[in-house]
C-alpha cells in the first residue's frame, strides 16, 4: 500500500522568513532592520550568544500553552499566525509591521518567490514520491496576495522546484481532521500546535521540524508521540524508514521507536 504523506509548506520546506526580510529591506532598508534587531536583543545575543535558545524557548512556551487545548478533541486549533510571527521576528514597530504586510499583500505572486528551506528538498521529496509511489499532499494556511490564488501560487512554486502536478490544499480549519479524513500515514510540520492537533485527531505519524535545540521540544508533543528533528532532510529519512518498515509487518516495534518518545532511533 502506498504511503500517504502530508507536508506543511512555510517553515517546513519553504523559507518564508527570508522572503519577508527581503521585502522588508526593500521597504525600509538594511539599516532600519539592523537597528530594530539590536534594539530588542539582550546583551548576550548582540554578542552572538543565546539567540537560538531564546527562539526555541519562545516556541516551546507557545506550544505548551496550546498543548492542553490540542488534547481536547472538541477544541478548534488557533488560526495559523505563521506569517505574522515571521514578521514579528524582524523586530519592527507595530506600524512598520503593518506597512510590511500591506506591501507583501501587494507583491504579485509573492508565494512563488520564496527560497527552499533546504536547497533541493522539493526535488528530493518528488523523487521519493515517484520511486516509492507515495501519495503526497501539501497543506498551507497562506493568506492571499496580489496575483494568482494561493493554491495556484503554491503549485507553481512546487513545480518550479521539481515536484510536478502537486496537490495543494489551503487550510482554514483543523489539520488533524484533514489528516484523518485523508487517512494520512504521516505528516511533517514546523509548528508544535499543528503537530499536536494532527497527533490527537488522526492516526498519522507526526514529524515536527524544530528550529532549535531538540531538548526544548514541548513535553506535550513528546508524550503523544510527535517525533522532532532539526531538518526536513532528517524527516525524509524517517519517512523512508517508515515506508521500508510498512513492507515488514513484523517490525512494528521499530515504528514505535522511530516515532515515539525515544530520540535514539
């Protein structure tokens, strides 16, 4: 049976943060962004220390705050605010953030201009899907911009990076329910709250792309079997392992080790 896999886009395979910074430089200039970043950093961060840990800690706090809600199957997840969070990371004033977002919404086909988070990763996903006969769907909550519909922009971006005829679903509600309805075997996302939702609402194996120290991964995610890795290429290794294991039913224990609480698999 073919492996059915879902992938998030921004923060998982697409580098939205770099694209937003690029547009911010166009709008405000490099010096404005540099001053804004230095103004909000702690002394040790200005010296180049502690930045990754601080970012991971913030993400952990956010994820822990929604963990209980995600475990309540009757609760709807929070609206996806990834774009707003990425803009906030530029440390601009509230007025500048609003100006940047208005600017981005006016960029023709903005979602086709993003770089890959890891160069060549879309082509690797496409190659695995072709050779292993995976059924792949990409989910996103991208807001509308000038130009084509978000779905079409996302399909164009994936095609340009090596994935022909991609299936893209623009999500407005629970990803967990979508994963359940599509009977996905696995899902890859960079937001802990999305991973928790999918783990609770479906039987899919969930892989969290964690941009920070793996020791900072929220305990709630680990408890329900979300497997965290730092890079999408590592997630691909896990998916390929899962695919291999599925053809050997006697090795189901290995699946639990690979996607359960242990980080040693």
